[in-house]
C-alpha cells in the first residue's frame, strides 16, 4: 500500500508541472518492489558490488540520514559524498539478470563507477535542466533486479521538491 501512495504522489507531481520526470525502469524486474525516498537533497551514495561483478546493494543519504539498504551489504562500499552545491544529474549502467553496473554523475563532473560493465546499457537523466536525482525505485530479489530514477527540481529555500 505504501508503494501505491508513493506512486500516486509522484504521478500527481508529474501531472502538476514539468519539474518532475522519471526514467524508464531497466532490468529483469523479479522480486519485491522497493522505493528509496528521503527529505531534502541526496548528499551521498553507497554501492556494494560482488567481486567486481554485479551490484549487490545500494543506499542513499539525504542530509545526514541514510536510507535502508536495497539489496545486500558485503565488504566495503564504494561511496560518493556530494559537495553542498552538487547534485546527481545522470545515472548510467548495464543490466542482465541483476543490475551489473551503475555510474552516478554529478553536475560538477564527478562520478561513482561500480560493478562490471556487462549486459544491456542504460542512460538516465532528467528532462528539466535544473532537476536532480530525488528518488530510486525498482525491484529486488536478493540483489537489485530493476532500477528506475526519479528526477525533480529541489526548492532549496524549503528543501522540498517542486
């Protein structure tokens, strides 16, 4: 039911104005659904991989609060901590049975590359020039099996999505 409410909210935002967009989901899509949502701007990302192979799990940080991990934790994570005025503006990667690799790119040209680039390629970015990555959703069956990025313009005065 929680996912239905989030989907309804995101759909309403999309219909209300052009400051919200979402990228087409990629991956095989088996397992349970997930949605990573937080307050304010994304300030850091953690990604775990299986021995330079597929993505094992990931986690976002909003402000100083880390979200629950999607997938599994194993070993040391690959991390990208964003600067105060930095935002994620592109997510690329490859998928097969699981999400094989992820590349998060910021508006400052920095990036986090994790996983093995094997499988079908994808590239996600917002439709509005001032939008940034706000939410992630998809499906997980142990490791993540599908992935979708949601983009919006963040109102920095109130730290809410426009």
